[in-house]
């Protein structure tokens, strides 16, 4: 089982008005400057809101997304990296839940975690096998075709259909996810539909394979997950423009799709 990745700790005491938050001296893994900036900003903001020292650890846990300990030295807080990009109302809920002991704020945090389920690394049990064969497509066949045609067979990953999402109204949909730790590609089951052309599924697989070629640090925003080199390589897919057009045209029913 891969070890939990934890980014360095950030300390933030309530600074004087207008002063930037202080941070503990720490070295970061290569490419973590953006994560450091976000974590430092979050720790500083929470310390100002709570009027107390905040010691923040950013994790890539699979189970506990938020944990904390309050004491005389301040608040020791551990957050999953998904919270580095949290909107203001979620940050306020973190302050309420961890800093002020307001358990009702946990409802906001739970909703935020559910919406970002794809950010959580998964370890599958023997009974939770990654299944590539669907009603319409066998993802192993499409994966092999894309890997040979565009990567010379160099991509090493397993692939399967993602678990069936909860039946709720969606505003966005993640058609594919690549997990760096487990080297897994999961494709949204809404694409296992006769209305979806095979070449579009191949495009989604191609996109996820590129994440193995252009890895991004945990907690990175969309720009770091899709740098210029990534986007330039993505445009080499023969049906790139057609794939974007097909997704835009068919997004409404994909959002409404009921997956068995």
C-alpha cells in the first residue's frame, strides 16, 4: 500500500494588520511551489479568522479528509489537498468546524467532499475489481488501441469504468480520472452508451493517459494539471476538434444520464 503523501506543515499565528502570515521553514518536493502558496495562504487566513495560531498539514489521505486538535498552542489542522482550492464559504466552514467546534458546519464540508470525490485516491479490494468491460465498450481494447497509436505502448496503467455516481442533479461531469498513485484510469459510466462514438471514448482515454506523461502535484489547480505542453499534445489527437464539439453538443444528456 503506498504511503500517505503529506506536504510540509505551515504555521500561521495571527499577524499584525496588513502583515503577511508567517510560515515554518520547510523544504518542498519539486514542483510544489503552487501548493505551498495555497497552503500558506489558507493557514494565514484561518489564523486571522480564528485569532489563533494554525498549524496546517496538507495530506493525500483516502479516508479522513479533515482532522484537528485544539490546544493552548493553537489549532493543529490536517486537510486533504482538495481544500486548497475551496471557496470562501467552505473555508468559513473549516474555521467553524475545526476552530470553533460548530459541528453543524460539517454538513458543508461533507457536501464539498462528495462533489470532489474524484480527488481522493482509491485502493481497491479484491471484491472491488476495476471492471473494463461495459455494455457497449471494452475499455481494455480502446486503451490498447490508443496506447499503441499515440504512445508507442509506453503508458502503464489499468483501466475500468468508474463506480455508478449518486443520482442527483449534476452541473458538471468528469468523464475520466487518472490516479497517479495507483496508475488507474477510470471512465465515467455515462459514456458506456450506444449514442457515444468509440472515438470519443478513445479521446477521453487519450486525455487521461497524458496525465501520466505530464504529472501534476497534489492540490494543483487546472492550469498545473493541464500545462501548455499537455494542451499542445492533446491537440495532436486526430479528432480533437470533433471531440470537443461532440462533448459540447451532448453534455446536456450526459449530465442527465441514468447509469444502471
